[in-house]
C-alpha cells in the first residue's frame, strides 16, 4: 500500500511486455462523477510523470497494475504523486 493508493498487480500476464494500468475511485466516498474523474486524472498524471522510473526499475517484466484510491477525502495532487513514487520504490525492492 502506498497511501492514498492501494496497489494490486499481476506479473507475467501480457505477451507483448510492458505495463497495463487501471485506476479505480470508489463511488461510496465520491458520489459525483466529477469528483471521481478529477481523482482519476490526478492519479494517471502522477503515473505518467513517474513511468520512466517505473520502467527503469521494472526492466522487461510484463505487469498489470490496479491502482485503487482508498482515502475518504479528496487529497491534493502532491500527496497522490508521493503515493505513486512510494509505490514505485516499494515494488522494486
């Protein structure tokens, strides 16, 4: 776990290599689609900015990721980005 994200992954699931990413924000805590979509955009942008580091640490292993937002309130982008960076560090260890 890399708060505010819960990370699930499956290794070796794609023949072409690379990484597949899915993002989920619960409707239970964020009732409007506007809130959920805003959080998904923030998560995807943070991943996009850190994916070179992700690929450098991962190598050629194919991985499917599921990033689930678990915070009960909408957090600023900096905290989401810190969670993505923490996820990358933990996964490579």
